[in-house]
C-alpha cells in the first residue's frame, strides 16, 4: 500500500471550516468493506492495487474539475491493454 496520501477538500463557502478527507484512506476503507461483504457471500477478496488507485484518484479529480461523470475522459483514455499490463491485477 502506498504511503502517499491524497487530500480532497470539499468546496464550500469561504466562511465555513474546510474538512480534509484523506482520499487514499477513504478508498482503502471502502475496499476493506467490499471485501468483508464478498467474504460473507463466499467470494474471493479483491487485491488492492496502488497503480489503479492513483489512476482512479486522478480520474475522479478530472471529472470533478471538468464537470462530467463517465468511465472515459474527454481528455484522455486509459486503454484496457495498458491496464491489463499491471502486474498485480
């Protein structure tokens, strides 16, 4: 697991305090909860992948900054071939 923490600060009025969310920590907690549910249903656990996590965080930020929601970015695409070359999938 990567030690680099990504921070996301939700947009709010300047007068309100700005909470900080550790994006990577949140993603890992969600990942752990998904694996608990998979275990309860007799399914194999999903492995954590730092590279995919960084790609997902970058993509999430791009969607927020460019105001879209899609698996494909209007700016760039990550090909299935590139993802299939990752060593820990």
